[in-house]
C-alpha cells in the first residue's frame, strides 16, 4: 500500500473542510480560531501537495472544483474515522467499559479463565462478564447484542445465519470414568460395552448432543437405557466419581483430572467426535477495543497451549 504523503497534516484537512463548509476563508478562520492568512496558507500548501486546484476562485464565493469535490469525500471520511477512533479509545478507557462473552462448557475450564487473566493484566483491562450455558442460550444472547462473542464448539450450520465463526483448534469427546471402573479391566473396550452403565450426556439442545448421538448410532446403540442429561460439569464430575457412570465430555473440560488420574478416559476410539472450537461473533459487527483485546487473548492462549 502506498504511504500517505507526510507533508499532509491534520490542519490541511481541517482548513479545507471548514472553508468549504463556511463558504469562504474568513468565516472558516473564525470557526477554527485561526487567522485568515494561516488558513489561506494551509489551503495553498494542500493544493501544491496534491498538484491540483481545490477551489474555483474566479467566482465571488469560493466553490469546489471537480478535484475539490472528489477530495472532500475522502477528507470527510478521514476526519470521521479519526473522530471515531478517538471516541473508541475514550470509551475503552471509561470506567463503564465492559466485555461480555459466552463460554460453552468446552472452554470455560481452561481457555476462557486463562484468556480473561491475560486480558485483565493488559492495558485495555476492564470489567468482564462471563455467561455460561448451552449453545442456543448463548447464541440467542449474541444475536440480541447482550454478549459480544461466544467461545466454544462451532454451532450447527443451520443456526449460523448472520453469525461468523473463527476456527481455533479441534478436539474430541472422551468417555471419562472413575479410577477402578469395571470397564477399565477390558483391554480393548468398544462403545457397545457402556450400555449397561449410567451415561452422563448433554441435553438435546446442547451443541455436542448430535455428535454423541451420531457416534452411538454408528456403534449400533439407538438409545442409552440409563441416560442422565445435564450441562453441569460439577454434577457430572461428582456423579462419575461416585458411581460407575460414563461421562461423555469434551477432553479439555476434564484435561486436568485426566492428567492427575482423578478421572480416566476409556480407551475407546472417539476419532469421529472431533469438533471445531473457536470464536463466534455477529456477522459484519465491528468489535470495540476491549472486546477485540479479549478476543486476541483467547487466540494467544490457544496458540500457547
């Protein structure tokens, strides 16, 4: 991209726009709090830099030339963009600034806490509101403007109208059980072997429910007879540790428990359950500075995982 001629200053644009608005150099000088010679000098310098006449001075009242009318549109846009930038910075520094994000269970244990901590230590830190819940709830809030973006599994294509998704990484579901679970004695368990046991699964409106149903059907399981539906990670963890339940859950949710051995992943092939994790925003919306900074923190946390 060609660089802007460094000789063009803000005063050149201000004098040009105000002279056109006021219809003359003298009233423009009065509006800007400058002398008439100072305004005339700025206009002359701008015309030299551009190499064209911006005003037709042959008339009693100054009028724009064709070049002047063309340049005016862009000068107004430049000043308008600068004003918006100043307003945005002012709003970002305001004590009332707040970023509202939705966190699906997939990321509310690991990615989102780290991202919020990183953002809160940065220069654009402000109040953060984290909303959790199933995907339909969060997407409804996103569409209504009640939250600024959602982090988690990609929504189904049929609900993505008007939304935009940025893919960050992919991860599978796991079947988490307590240490000593009977199925851990099977050296090569298959999905069919979980049928006699209680199963902790997402409710029908949850974003990973279709994935769970697909892998069950592929294994010849039309329905789990001892199904417990819940979106509560704390309840599911406690119940899985208390009983022989099998917990269908995204790997990142239980990553710490798997690492310490508090929970164990059944060695069942879950390749088909891989899903895209990322950031969902309203299509075409422009994020303000604090929101963009928190989104950037989410990206950085994922990159450093």
